[in-house]
C-alpha cells in the first residue's frame, strides 16, 4: 500500500495537469471553463469517467498509483476533453470529431479511447462465455445478469449470443 503522502503528491500532480490543460482550452476557445471536481473512487477497469452535467471527473485511484506518469499525461486530459466538449457543444458522440479535435489540436495528444494499463489489481473475477468465434470473459455483474435471465450479451465480431462455459479449461486449445 503506497504511503498517504505519495497519493497526496499524485493528487497535486493531477490538479496541476488539469489547470495546465484548462489554460490551453481557455486560450484556444477564448473562454473560461470551470475547474472540474475530481474524485478518486472509480473502481473496476476504467481509468476515468467524466460526469458531464456535474463537471466531475472520477479517476481510478489504483490505476493512477500504478501508472502515474502515463495516467496523468493521457487520462486526465482525456476526461477533461469530454467536459469541455459538453460545455461547448452539448451532448455529442463521446469520442467523436469534437472530442478528437480537443485532444489533438488543443492538448496536442493522441485521441486514444482506451488505456493499456495492466488490470491485474483492478479486475474482479471473470466468467468464460463462448460465441461462434472466441471465448469472452464477462464480469461477475454481467454473469449474474445472464444467470438471472435479465440480460443476453452478443459478440461484437460474429454477433451471436454468448453462452456460459461451465467447465472451461483455459489451457485447452480452442477451435
């Protein structure tokens, strides 16, 4: 477990990064965007989430602590870009052209939609589900929904329903 002072330093770095990115956006768009509220209670595999109407950014504390440099460089501006786009254009496609423009032209960063952080310490138990083309790992929450028959999930590739594999052996070769 990291020392509390280390996390306090990370929070300060996040605030500095937000302030620097806000300054860039303010200058680029010639207006003053409000500083968002930041919380560090996001769980699961997401690095961050922007709550548009609340001007709130939730960050994953574990992923921040495990990947501080890349997290602060990329994830913090990524979430801020969502808030700026919402304040300028209202509801638009989350990673659409407006968001991509803010990332590339204002923040001078790649418009990446997914992080590549290791998920070992944030991923909960998963359950194997098969479609016609591969094995998927569903979260415990999605698995429970399927078991209660309140949800059916489909493969994005072959578009067939996912079925629970009761006796799955990850070492067995899939055909």
